[in-house]
C-alpha cells in the first residue's frame, strides 16, 4: 500500500486506540480523511488482514441502523506501527501530528 497523507492520518487515528472498535464516521473525524479516501484504504487493510470488521448488534444500535466497525488485528498493529515509525522519519510527513499511543 502506497504511503500517503491519508494513510498516515488514518493509521494514526487507528493506533491512537488500538484495542477499540472504530466506526467510519469517528475515524473520518479523528483522522481528517474524507470518506472517499478513507473507505478504499480500510478495504485494502481488510484484504491485507490488518483489520477485521463487524456490525454492532441491534441492541447497541438503539433504534438506528447498525454501524459497521473495524478492529485492528495483531498484524495490523505491527504493520501500522511500522508505517507510522517510517512516516515519523520521512520528510514528507514532518509536522504531522502522529500522536498515537
């Protein structure tokens, strides 16, 4: 996967809470990446085995349609951690707030 600003921002948002379930809207707000750029990257991460997805159950949805969530796999944590380490040393990404845990 090509390392882009959108990917780095999305990786930082995911790694800020690596054990949590992440929702598309929440990820978009946390990363600043719009849905048109975010969802293709999430799909690629799913295909690579970096993420797993699921749907919240009807009780959690509280009357609205259930939301799809994403969780990091162990492989995903390792890959995104390495990506963020490389980005932190890459001049193209200097000045970006990569404040992940």
